[in-house]
C-alpha cells in the first residue's frame, strides 16, 4: 500500500507530537522513549518509523545504541508554511481591528 | 501582531480543518455586523494589497455574498459565500466556493465549509472559525494559493518599508 508521508502527517498525531517534543530536548533511544508512553513498544516503534519516513527524525548509532534525533530544518518547514498562512489572517484581522475601532468612535 | 488580543491558528490535517480563534475589542453586535454586512466586510476581508468588491449580498439562510478579491493590477477572483444556520449575533455557517462573476461555481475547486461563532461581552468578542475541507489535497491546495497571497502581501510590506527608508 502506497501511503503519503509528509511533515503534516507526522504532526497530526498526539503521540508523535509528544515524541517530537521529547527528542527536541535530547536524542533518545527507542527504549527510553517508550518509557514515557503507556502504549506498547511496538506502537512507539511504529510512530518512530512514520516520523523517520517523514524525515522529521533521523537515527544515529552511538556505541551499541540507536538514538533518534530531531531534524530541526524539517521542523522549520512546518513553521514557515504555517507562518505564511497565519500572516494572511493576521493582516485581515488587523484591518478588522481598525474598522471596529472606527465604528466604535462613530457610535460615540 | 499589534496587541495582546488572543490569536490562535491551528491546522489539523487529520480532520482537514483549519481553526482560527481571535478576540476583538468590541461588542458582539458590532463584530457580527463586520462579518455579515457587505459594506463592512469589504473594508477588511481582503488581505492587503488586495481588496474586496461586492456584486450582491443577501445575508440570510440560503442567501449568499458574491464578491471579488481584486489585486492591485485589477485581477479578479470571484467568490461565492452561501449562508446557513444563522443565529443572530451568535453563529452562522457558510459554504465557500470559487465562481465566475455570475456566481456559477467553479467545480475545479472544492468548497470549504465554515462555522463561525461569536461570544463575549460589550468590551470583548471572541470569534471562532472552523474551516473544513473535504480532503487533505483540497486543504493543501488552498494553502498553496494562500502562499501566493502571502507572498504578495510580503512584497507590499517591503514596498512600504522601502518608501519609509527613502523618505
């Protein structure tokens, strides 16, 4: 089955967002990560696989352990995307603020 | 952002929904008017440097607002907003579509379903907008178009800045 993988799919799930928040602080092993969740080790592994496929996290070997780390640049993509769209609404709402303030003055 | 008023913007790609929350320093009756009367909508709805021009407006259940987003070069994008479930000064829903200047809907673009709610007191009104798309592709496509608008806006800001600097 062909599934689409992108950064938005990565952040659509609350567990994956929690994983991102955890490894944003420091690179972690799958075992250390699993300890933070009630879900099974397999469930956490599945989330890690999706995050890896979305290229939001990468593995790095350190001694015998595999650590997952966050790809900061990928996170910035999300930020950029949201920022652009958010700005349109900000601009629009600032205009509405001005209009409301004018209308209130007229009522006085 | 210029103020401490609440502004929250989230995108949920699982439900294909965009949620926008914003507070305004005015009573619900006034904010409601600004969202539902064409002559007021025209003053703020289009992000600069675009502006909105109304062809017809009939704000009632089953009625619609037919307007164009007009670029500084005069390029027009026609939109039709169909209203339903109007609960005066509390909430209304609308179905948005791109169309031609006669209001014939362009089926190449999927429609979005908006739910807008207003709550507050005489000093402050909170507006909550949920915009739902049929598919993630629709959502992405719409945002890609927003990119274009955002980019144009950015250029406008740059122009303003340059004008100030050259004074």
